C-alpha cells in the first residue's frame, strides 16, 4: 500500500502498486492529459513507471524544465524515426538533448539537402499525428547487439556492445521504430507538436577525426509555440549580430587558415581593443592592482610543480631548446607567483593585487574554434590577489561589487552567479576545499546575490564563482571568475611572514572580469550589433565634404575634434554626398558630419546621428560638448573606474 507524497505536501494512499499515469489521473483528468513524465524521489521516470513503495512524486508537464527536456529527448527519436522511414539505408547513431534542442547523427551515402530537411520535418509531423504509443522495453545486452546487427544498425550495435555484458538495457519502441535509450520519454508521439529542424552539420563518429564523418541534424522543440517563436526570433537576431559577419563588414579583424585560432586585428578592430584595454587599466589602477608582465614561455618543471602539467598538458603548446622542455603559458598564475616570490613579504603587505593583460595559448581542438569567441591565442584581464585566510571574504565581496560596476559600464545589467565546487580530479586536502567553498558561498550571500551550485565544475586547484552576463537578446555569456586557491601558492613556494614571525603560505585568489579580450570584444560586437556606444566606437565621427570646395574646412573640423581627443576620420572623395552617407551608415558610426558651403560659412557641421537621425546644423563647439558627454561609459562613476 504505497503512500505518495505530492509537492503541495498532501498524500495519497493506494491499495496496490500504481503507475505514475494512474496517480496523475487520480489527481485530476486535466493533469493526466498534460502529464509527460514523473519525478519519483527526485528521479525522472516514464508515466508507465510503477510506484510500489512510499515515495515523493511530482507530475512533469510541458510547463516544467524537465518536461521540456523529455519533449526534446523524444523529438530526437521522432527525428530518427522519420529519417528511417524516408531513407531506410541511413544508419542511426546517437541523438542527445542539447541546450534549446536536440540533434541526431546519421550515417548515409550522400549529404542531406535543405529539401531533405523539409521532407524529414514533414514526416515527423505525420508520425506525431499518428499518436503512436512510446513504450519501454528491457533487453539483455547481447540480445540487443544481435538485434541491431541483424537490422543493419552497426553503429547502434557498437554502442550497445560497449555496455557491460551483465547489464540489462532499456529500449524505446514507437510503431516499427526502436532505439536504445535510458529515457524517460513522452507516452505517445502525439505529445510532440512544437518542433523545427534547424540545420545539418558534420560530426565525426565518437568525436574522432580518424572515424567516419557523420551527418548531424539539429532541431529545436518546445512545449508552447510562443516559446519556439521567441527562440527562432532570437536565432534570427543572433545571425544578424554574428561577430564574424560584422567583423568583415566593419573591417575589425579576420582569421585565416595559416593561423588557426589566432586573430589578425585591423586598425579599427585594434582601436576598439585599445578602448577596452584602457578602461580595464583604469580599473586596475583605481582598485589597488599593480600591473605586471610575465614571460610567454616557462620551463616544464614549473608547470609540473604548479600541477598544470599533470592536469592540463594536453591543452598546452610545448617546445624544446638546449635539452630543456618548455610550454607556452595557457594561464598566468604561475608567473604571478614568481613575481610575488621575488621579495620577502610580510602580513602587512597583504593583500597584494597583481593584474596582467596576459597573452595565453591553449591547444583547443580545431573543430571547436569559432571566430574570435573560441581561439587558441588570447589575452586575459588576469589578476591574482595574495591574501591571508581572514581577508578572503572581504576581497571576494569587493571584487563582486567591482565586476558588477564594470559590466554595467559595458551595458550589461543582468548577471547570473554560479559556484563551481570541487571536481573529482583535484589537488589539495578536502578541509581546504571546505574553507574555500564556504568563503565563496558566504561572499555572494553578503553581496546579496542569488546563486546556483554547479557541483564538480571547479578548477583542479580550487572552487570558483562564475559570473555570467546576459546580452541584449538574452543569451548568457560566462566571462568573470573568482577562484579561491589554497594549493598552488604552497606548491610553488610562496610565503609571507605573519604576526607570529613564522612563515605562512598565502591564499591566492584568481580573478578575471572580462576574461578573454577576444571573446569579450566578440560579445560586445554581438550585443550592440556593431553599433558600439560612442565611448567604445573605433571611429566616433566621419567628416564628409559635399564638394572639393569644403575639403579644407572638413580637414580643419577633423583636426579640431582630434585635438580634443576624439577618433575622427574624413571622406573628401569626389562622390555624391548621399552615396557617402549610405556607405558610412553601413559602418554603424555614431555620427556623420556633413559640411557644405553653408556650414563652412557659419562654422557649423550638419550632424546625422546613427540610425538616420538628422540633428541639423550645429556649431562645432556644441558638437564637441555632445561628444565629450557621450565619450564616457553611460553609467560610469569616476570614483570607481
């Protein structure tokens, strides 16, 4: 007689073991119709799952995050089912849920075309309308291997053969389609109504470039049409804002095959970089950081002592000279410890805050490279704070406040906070990890921040806070970090003389606000769709003459603006003014200044603001004042920047 506890605290008693579906029906017919799955004692299960003992239960519907995951998981099977009906010779491999959707990898004799995707999506809708029951079956492993080999599904057979022989496996059947899966799934294909196929891409079998290139079909699925419409609109917006396209359009940067994962910065792009760097340098200066510079290449023995060689060597570029092994630095922390160790430190010197715009290199897989967002060579706004254990909390609270101000100045108001705790592969005693994790949790509580725990995602040397900002179209970007490290300073011999005249190991706080400059500039580009605020814009205004008669006056206007510290260019070409305006408008410049005979005679400029806003003729001094007002971060407070 199981007793089932519901989320509202009520209980229901049953005379015999009962399915989740039956429990939902006992609560109400409406809930039963909406039910997709159940959560028994915290575990997601099918509606057919039988509750035989006392348990807690939540009915999962499309309104729940778990419900959306079930829909997407089932939609991946629906995709594979449709492909097998249309292309019987195709072999299915794997089809997991991903953020905002799902994919399934197929082996097929020819590439799938856009027309194929339309046909597959149409067939998915047809199968959904059949409302085929989706049922779970438990098989012996060897029987499943034999079955899938027998129907020509070699990849699926290989996957199953990798499961221990003594384990039974679960298969899900819908109509004449059957697939390996742990589940759970929707009870019938009729529950799948809102989905769309997005694209086809290549993917190596098991992620190994030595294996066959498979075809990966991506899709998205939702519980409500309005949610899918909003997502598709965001995708459309994201394509318009793609930093790679804007990088070409605005002449900011490029990447090329001869330097994979490395960036060629053009004059305007490098000017943008310099504005970000100058801003961050003021942040360093005004918040107690001493800027330093460390070598690019360090001896292997130092990386071994820091723990990086054992835990990170596969991502490091290495070289050798005169019988010594070296590595290009993938991060800056061991170098900063060397600077700290260069002198005898006292507790009175702490906290010591070092900052570096440190160039790093990481051997990222070529398939993961993406414009300037994911690269092999990048520069971090990297900082390290050496402090006592008693100073950790105060430093973390102050850092969170500083990061919040910096993000606001760059136009980001929404931040997500996560604490990544100890991973399985780590260094140091658990007691030290306890202290470090407690300090981070308490710092966010004191900062008034709501946060999530991301279990097991910390660095090998310490837990961390991950600061994730949201851009103009709601996409999350994890940029900032604060890591508490009790381990590396001791490994590399860092010490300070405490009040008791004994030598102690300092705590090291690893912190970055914007993270990689390259990635952050990519984020800024997509957030503003290339229309940077005046203080960041590589070119703040373009002075254009109508005819050659105003060329000298246009040059004098540009000279005056440059003399006041503004980034100004001129266009004196013998072209129609409307052509010039249209061309420079495509560059998303904040201001276009037109000078003709009237403006020349009156000492004015005709101003067009970005977006085609005509401000009319303005005296040069008045326009200078406008630029001065807009050439600082919109919410910047000089006291903290």
